[in-house]
């Protein structure tokens, strides 16, 4: 099902790729990959690519921009 059809049906996209996550956070793909390897961002490896749940990405954004490190 394409993204256009999902939007028409009101179905939210729950996962993003590593590249999409990088664009959403205005960082490089490598920065996202490092966050995954450091266990700062939860991601899942399907047979061909990494996928990240939107909720996990939102949580990572909050941690990344918080003052307490």
C-alpha cells in the first residue's frame, strides 16, 4: 500500500527507514546509525534495512534535546 493510499484511508505510518529518520532529525544517516549502535535509539533490522518506530524516534528526539544528559 503506497503512502498516498495510507493517507487517504487515514492509516498512520508507524515505521520509518534510517534515511527518513535522518531527514526528520536534520542529521546524517551515519548519526542515526551511531545512535542505534549506542542504544540511544531503538531500531529493528528487517532483511534489507533498518526500520525505526515513530514512537521510538520521538522519544530519541526528546532525549537528544533535553538538558539533562
